[in-house]
C-alpha cells in the first residue's frame, strides 16, 4: 500500500547549494507535469493515512500561488496530510504563512546548523533563513521543523550542531548528504544516534535512508518530477518507472526485493 509521495512542483531554485544532487546531476530543467491530475489520482486512492510532500528539485515557495492551489485541491480529503520543505530564503506575507498553518501544512526549513556550517554549503543564506524562521514563528506561535543535511563537517562538529538546534525545541530531520560530498550510511547513523540524546529527531519507518529508518524506494517514497515517476528523489538519475499519469494502484503492484536497511540505489 502506498502511503506517501513527493512532488516537485517547479524544478527551479534560487540557490545552488554546494551539495545539491539535483543540480549536480542536471535535473533542474522544468518539464510539464499535470499536478492536479496527480492529486486527483491521490484523492481516488487515499482511504487511509496518506502524506504528500511538495518537495524535490526546486524551491516550492517560489511558486506559492500554485502551491496554495494544490493544497486547496486536496483539502477535501480527510486522509491526506501535506508537508513542504523550503530553503528558507523566501519571505512570505503573514497571511501566506497563516494559510499554511490553518491548512495544517507542516513547513520544514532547510537549516544545516550554526552560521558558518550552513553558509559553507548553502550560499551564505543563514541570516536570511533565520529572519524568515522568526517571521514564521511570529505568525504561527511556534518554530517550524528543520531539515539539516549531515555531511563530513557536521560529523566533525557534531556537538556544536546539536547544541545549535537545542534552542528551538522542535523536530529535526537529519538528511544524509549524498552525491560527490556524500558520507557513508554508518557514519550518518552514528550522528543521528548521538543527536537523539538531546533533540527530537525524526525517525522514519519505510522512508528514504537519508532520513533514517528503512529504505522506502519502490514502496512509499515515489518521487514525481519532470513528468515522470522515480523510485525516490535519490534515484532521479535512474530510469523512471512510469509517467506522472501512472495511478497509485499501478504503483502498488510494483515491488523491489532488496535489504531495506540500506539504500536501494547504493546497493546496485
């Protein structure tokens, strides 16, 4: 049973982060994709808890009005929950943050940690991100969740990274850096184990191993982008498994046999 998909709504970003594997592999060119059709597909299928992540190779808040349209499209299905992840550099008006809050959209900000670490990888955007984090908190009354990418520098300065996030009292998703700057899975898992002692760390079930848990490639981590469907966001340079019109009932019939304690792509 499929219970989660990710959708890239625009394939464009205002940053070029050093470790971005989408940019590294040349997948930032926008291709037409009927997202309303995908959402209608979800509404026909979802009669159980189902999550849609408006995330991927692009910054969703660059197309806020489209994102709003998509959220409204699925708001009549009680089973579907929505989250999105922003690079944090887009300043929204209070009413726009309020809309996301009122529609129970979990907004995650990409923030790798303290200023020097974040700026090294994410285009010197720390101050701008923190300004928008505080604007979000002023409107909603709480901090957003955070998505922090864990690389070599994070591991070398683990205690400083963990201490930085303690002040917010919110959930942190630690993503494993992949691509040319990637780190081994065992080093990433050791970092997460250490962080769990002081922070509320997201632990996946069947999900992308970048977010810990077990690999959900070809199970519940399907990624819609470029008019195609991929096994997950990490597998975007592999052959797509269908076009964006493929139904979730069809995806449900597909299966992969591998050790899900490890990343599918890295096991090839």
